C-alpha cells in the first residue's frame, strides 16, 4: 500500500483507460439478486402499503438527522424493520428492457439501475425475530435466515473494531457489493459507482429512521476480512462496502 493508491485508482478508472464492457460484448447479464438457501427459514415482511409511520416534513427529517450511537432497549416492530428495508433497497418494479436485459427500480438511485448490493442484517432487537444474521430478499420483500447463535453478536462487534453501540442497536445493516453486477456495464469505473450508491442507500436509512423515532450511525471503520468471512464472502466477487446501525432513540 502506498500513498498514491487513491490517486492511481482515480486515474485508471477514467473513461480513456476503459475498453469494451461485457454488456457491449454480449455477455450474459449477472442476476438481479443472488440465489439463497431455500431450506432456511423465510420471514414474511409487512407489505409497504401496510406500513404506517409518523408524518414529518422532509425538512424536519433532514434537519433532525444526526449520527446516533445511544439506543434505548425498546425493540423495533416488524413493520418498522420492513419500512427501513423498503426505503433503502425495496424493489418497486422489475423492468424488462429486452429479452436478455432487465433492471430493478428501487427507492434509491443507482448508476444505470444496476443496484449492485445485497442487504445483510444483524438483528438484535426486533419483535418476532430471534437474534441473528439475516439477508433481505429485495425482489420478494422477505427475510431469509443466514446465521444464528449466541456468538453472532460478539463476532459482529469484533468485526466493527469493538464499537459497543453495534451491540446495543436494534439492527445493524451490512450492505454487500456485488461488483460484477456493476462492472458488467461500466467496467472498472463501476467501482466508483459502488461507493456512490452506498451513500445513497445509507442516507435514505437516516431519513427513513427519523419517521419512526429511530437513530442511525453509519460505520466505515470495520475489519474487512472478519466481516466478509462472517458473511461467507470472498472479498472480491462480493464484499461488505458499508455498515450502519439503527435503533430506537433514548
């Protein structure tokens, strides 16, 4: 690692250094959603139409927004969790562009509607859900169990360099980047867009949380290898790109 790494990345991902994308070469589009273990427990989430929340103005949500690291012991309801998932990665429509090309339209912007993320959650204090790690199935608007056990909380905290508020939050969002879903169209420049898109997602979480009296704290300080291993990710074809905690305000 050198001090020039960032500069080199910005230079080499300029358009003049790019070739022909896999999309233009006619290679198959990667799936809009990764497959999942259908033998695992599936949790139905309340539909977006059924979710009620406090009516606050956009101005209030923006001006009240701040990073919150102290949470109450109160659990999130299943409806509230559903709301946070819907506003950050919920799929409004699967749109077929051509016979071999489709996109998802969601509540956040994404370069070329690539939406190259999968959402994993460490659920700690949510009604009707036992603690553990779950994955959000965005197209279906459901949860699937991923990892459970008494040691999960400790591993998530350890992966976040011991930041204690991870263990007191109701839920920790772990957004996983699937780079080929983006680079299939944009080549190496797509890595820039992954980081931009992650910011869009997390900002929606901050604003949506305000409507249900929840706080959020974004986390960029985490141990890449430990967090990726916890989610069975190789760190290259899939890796954690951003983390955020959320819970009821004190």
